[in-house]
C-alpha cells in the first residue's frame, strides 16, 4: 500500500530526529548534477508529490516551545506555480520563488530554523552548499552519511540504473579515446598549476571522453560513472562492472584503460590520492582539478591546499565538434526534419482537410514521436516534448499531461511544438509555431518580428572571440522596436548524441553567465530560438539548430583575424501563413527562400513514396514573392504597429 503524504513526512521526521537535524533539504539533483535524473534519484518528487523539473523541498521538525513547528515547504519558479498548486498535498506550503515577498531558501532557514540543517553531500552542488554556508555558517550544516534520509523510508524505491554501456564508434565520434585523453592532459599541463589529476563527474563528459554511451538517465544517452585522469598512467574509470559488455571492455583496453573500479569507490580514492598530494613538501604542491558543479562529497574529499576548482577542459573540447560529429549531426537533422515535416503534413491533413476533432496535446506529441521512431538510428526523445495549444503556448516550459489543463487542438488557436530526438549520429531540437485556421494580424506581426530576429542571427557574420551575449540583441531588436521581448535565452549549446542542453556556450542577455561569456568557435552547435509569449493567449517560438562555420569575407581586419557565421542544421519548413510580408526586407525574403529550397532538396528523397506528403512539401517550401530591388536605400521609417 502506497504511503500517504502525511506518512512520508512523519517517517522522514523520525529519521531527522535520529540524525540530529531540525531541517532537511531535498534537491532535485543526482550525484552528477544532471539536468534529468533517473527514477531512483527522484527523491524530491517522491517526498513532495511535485513532479516539475525544478524545485527544492525543505522539511522541518518542531523544536518545542518558542521554536518553529513541523513544516514542509517547496520552492519552485513561475513556470511551475500552477502545477505545484495542483500536485502538493495540504501538508505542503508552496514558496513562489522569484516573487519579491518570497525569501530565498538560505534566508528562510536563517530566520526560522535554530538547529542543524541536514544535506546529502552527494546530491548537493558546491554552489548551493556555499550559498547556505555563506548565510548560516558551516557549523550549522550537517552532511549526512549515506544512505540519504529519503532512501531510508522509501519502501519501493527503484533500484540503481543497471543498463549496459555501448561504444560510440569512431565513425560518429571522430576522435579516439587515446587522442582525447592526450588533449586533456595537454590542457592540464597548460593550466599553470602543477595539475596531477582531473576528476570528471559530469555524465556527458565521462561519456564523451570514453566514447561510450548508455541509458541510465532519461532523454540523455549517458551512464552512471566517474573518471579520474592522472597526469600519466592509466585513466581510472569508476563504474559498476555489470554495465560493461565484453565489447566495451575491449574498447577500453584498446585505449589503454584497464583500471576499472566500483562506482562507489570514487570518493575514497580521490580522498586518498589528494591526501598524498597534500603530504608532499614540495612547492607548489600537486593539484587535483575539480569542476564547480561537482557534488560536495567529492569536493570535500580534496584538501583545500591541493584543490584546483575550475570548469574542466572537457567542457569546451566537447562543445567543439569533430568533423565526423558535424557530418553525423547533419544526417540526423535531415532524417529528423523528414519526420517532423511528415508530422506537420499529417496535422494539417487531419485537422484541416479531414476536420477531425478531439486530439489533445499529448496525442499530438505521441504522434510526432511515432514518426521519429520510424527513422534510422532513432534512440529516444532528447527532452519531453512541449506540445502547446493556445494559452499553454505562453508557458515557456509547458509539459502536456492528460489532465484538465491539456487542451485539444482546433483551427482557431496557435499551436507551438518544441521537440527533439536522440539519434546515434546526432541530437536534435526544433520548434515550429503554426496556425491551422486564420491568424489575427497581431499574431502575424508578432510571428514576423520573431522570424526577423531568427533570420538576423542566422545570417550574421561576426569576428573571432565574439560571445553569444554580443549576438543576443540581433534576435530581439525587431521586438524591442515595438516594446516587446521574451524572458529566456536565445540559444543554448547542443551535444552530439549527448545532452540537448550543453555547456558552456549560449546566446543570452546574461553577460555574467558562463554560457554568454565563452567565445563561439567553428564546430560548436547552438540553438537559434527567439520567441514571444502573449500571456494567457498564445506563444510563438521559432528554433533551428545551427553550427558555427568560418565565413568568407572580403577583408579580415585587423591582423587577418577570422570571421565566423552560422550554417543551419534543422531542415523543417516555416509556416508562411503566419508571415506578414510587408514587414520583411528583400534580403530576409531571399534568405527564407534559400532556406526552403534547401529544406525541399534534402527532404524530397523521404517523400518519394508518399505523393500527398511530397505535394505538401513542395507547397510548404514555395518561394515567397521577392520585393523589387530598390535603386536607393530609403530612410529607415519609424516602426509602426498596433502597439504604438
């Protein structure tokens, strides 16, 4: 029999008393700070009932007279307020993160909890831990030894993921493990410190370095493991041996990796190696390099005097794709474009031509997944599909579920579909917005202004060392002209059969973020996805993935430096019905026509056996009328719209 919410809290509080803590903080993260976590690590969802992807739970035990009573609180941001209100039981209080009246977690704990605050050091990042110690002092924090307090009371907790790893062949990876390890060691030697070891804890970095993939985490083809790269000698891999097939073992051995150790040994091993460094009396002492996103348990295993904390060199190396990865990604996007275009054709045929009713957002997302699953080398979705009708499209990270909030598609509302897939040769992420009836003039203007920003980014040429922050305004300029904007970044990095949201690059207004500060380089893949969201009405987003390429320019000022641009990877038509041609320049129209010519040419081979789809594809990619070439550039007129 399932435990009630009250029973779960009662059992947790009993364990808290045994551990001597007055408050226990339950985060969403796993031991690797993954964006998505496996079923075993969904502790916050189990204890609170809230299933959103972002949130922190805090549970307290009454401290007697003058103390705070039993409380259970859930912090989450505005994307999830409605969902949390629906999912939280009466025992819980929703803390609306980001509102002026809502204290942060450290602020609330400082004001309301006098005793010790418990944390699982394996599920807390260094940054979150530091925010607590800065506010409360390190002596107020109790790091609780395994097992996690939730694990002690969760009767039917799923087991640790046990799927087997598999090799990512050189034809897709483009670089051997030996060469990658050599490159990492070169970066270690260039760091300026006496770096003798590198701890690799992020699962996508482990998978990339070893040319291995897995299925332990939803939507991301990775496996649970750690790597320690010494300055010389064998790389140490920490993974449960049952996950390694004979093929994987042979692959590792061929690349001189023979030290395969149990997953749970990593903290003690890192502690032992680091302490050896600290005992040395030479100066400077050898250093152990660790990433700031690593969990507190590993961080604490390294004495401060030998700890070098910085983003690993693997992060940027992985972001710059090999030629084989770019080629594979292009092929994956063509197949994915065929699947999504077949879906768009089916949608128009089903709703407009056949007049079918009753299909809801989940039905639509499932249908798109079915089209993708028919494509060669399809593995899984790359994230939960955002299939949003009408007002749900204004919720940026909306996730449809069969419930009262799940809307049915009609010819009277906008429809936004943001989705992606994992293929053996690449990762995709594409958003299209459409209207199956007659869009309003306001919808057309907003769509066209978003499109103009999308085209501006796609067409831009920029000098080497340019960051995503410097490009972000190109995507927003035509919205800004009429006092509109969107509250998310314009682009994020994307992996190669890895994370759909990959660091360290991005196109964002947040210049102080790492994603906005890392220069764009050829071989990097980034999304181009401006949008606009009319609250409680509809949402618009247009997203392609692009790769950075070297641009040919007439000049290379100064000092013959390189200039870069973008090449489209995504091959899916953009709905022309929503475009206000009066707002487009001649160059913008020519660009869109060229893009649709390329889409048609690359997708036609997938339409030869389906005459209806082929006819739809030709119609969807017909050229827009090109404005006449002006002999003289007119003065730029002031922007005019319904908003003035």
